[in-house]
C-alpha cells in the first residue's frame, strides 16, 4: 500500500455551502495536526476558484476575522501544475526570484455542494492518479443530484416520496403548464428544491398553489433544475451514517426535531449551535425513538444503498418517517457529511481520530486496487486509418 506523508485538506469552493465547507475542513485539520505520522496542508479554494496554501489557513479564527480576504492577497495564490502532478498533486507559487512547490500525497476533500462534492474534484484526482478520501465519481455525482437519487431508489425498489422534476429551460417555456401539472400530480404540502445543493439551501415548503411559483423561482435561482416532492405527514427526520469500504458499518440512528416540517439551514447550523454540528442537543435524539425492528430496517437499508451506489469512506442517509403508520421513505444522500457527522459516530462508539484514520486507510486500500486495473489496450485500429475519410460527401 502506498506510503503517504503530506495530506491536503481541501475546503471552501465555489458553492453556496462554502462556509459549511470551511467548518468541516477546520475540524479535519485540527484532528490531523495531532497525528505525528502525517503533515497536514490546508488548501483553501476561494469563491473565484483560486488555491491558497498556508499554515494560517488551518485555523477557524482566521476565517472568522473580517479582513481575512486581505490576508489571502498577501499570501498569494498557488497554481496546480498539470505537468508535475502524477500520483500526487503539485502546486507552485512563483515569486520575483524563486518558486515555491508543495506536493500532496493524499487529498482529504472537505467540499460541500456542487463543484467539489459532486464528483468534479474526484474526477480530477482520478486523472492524476491521486488517492483521496470519500466516494468515487459516480457515487458522488448521483448522491449530489436529488433527481438521480430518486430514480436510483425507484430502480432498487426502495420507498421514496412521489416527485416530479423540470429543467430551467422547461420552466421558461411552459411555466403555467408546469404549475398546473404539479398541482394535479402531487398532494399538498410539497417541498420545492434545487436538486444539486445541500444544507437545505433554496428549499421551500409549499402548502398551496398561490405560493408555488415563488418557491420554484427560489430553487431555480440556485440551480438549473427543479425538484418537487410530496410531503410526509406526522414527520420525524431520521439519519443514519455509514463508514467503511470492504465491510461498511452503520451508525446509530439520529432523530432530529425542529420547528416545522422543513429541516432548515438555520436548524442545521445556527439555532442552538446547529443540529447538523451535533450541538443543538435539545433538537437531536440519539438513538432515535424507534422500535428495534424499524431501527434495524433503516440501518440495513442504509447499508444496502451504500453498497449499491458504490459509496466508500463515508456517507449519510436521510429518511422521512411517518410516526402514525410507521412507514419510512429514503430521502437524500450526502456523500460527504458536514463535520463528518462525528457527533453521531461518537455516540456510536467511534471517536473522531479513529474515524479519520479509518477514512485514510480506506482511501489507500481503494487506490491500490484501482492501480491494479489495466488502463491501456493494444490496438491496430489507428494503423488501419490511412486514407480513411471520416466524413462522407
């Protein structure tokens, strides 16, 4: 298995979930700093897609300062070297009389949302043959697309709520018809979502036809597609995290209570310290108030989804549970949960350092297996092309 020393924790990015990514990145950095076998390198990607690398970026207090962007300018940005990045990532920063080079052996991506958690970064790392923590390209892409996730559930016969989806161009061409189709196809209340975002950004609960159009406009402000789902009554929000690669392990279940049927951005990150950060203790129940059979069924379903989707490392699965009839619906998948959902793992008997060491180990095992695959094929096709015209007149 490959020996690594320099671990780059990548965070920030061009996403509405930028700030949450900063928090997750700082958590991972703080734990890795306590592991003497590794050198942790903070890699911040700003909203203009510039890379900054500096030890001072490994502190949450740096980003809470009002003038941190001025400090970034003083640091200067780095460029990714396409020529030198083979089995590692190489970044260069040119000065007046010198060049500084930083090599990263393994990437620990802490991005949330599009252009990072959706398979984009993972695809880049695959091209350069760099090991990385977390799900692969396909699993990340499907999990970060709520529409594809629902279609994936349907294909596996996994219960999920009734839904309908549209593109931004369809909305522009036939808005009135779409609004009427939603009204006729789904029962109130419905939830209108941008399908490629997390953290409940851009999601609206709609209980009547009058408010539907504005909710669709809000979702399409953040995305080029629109997802509308039928709501679940008498709702409990249930979460199960899964970690591992060869033999994945399911966590205890978390039940989240909140002020409405929508687990909002405020509920997740601001109110009482944030339920998603594990601080709003009055709003989260671990283990969830479910009977033993239902608990095991949801854990087994989470493992089934994890394996079928080809997840690795870590993922989080959300379920909508109807307390009246004890029926649950698979909802969203998070291929890289905020702050690694470490509070839930801790309650499940896995401390944060154990969690992170396991994620690094899984990443190296998976990378070693990928390197054993053949990526070339001897062919005589090109030698037969002499005189061939690809376009016939």
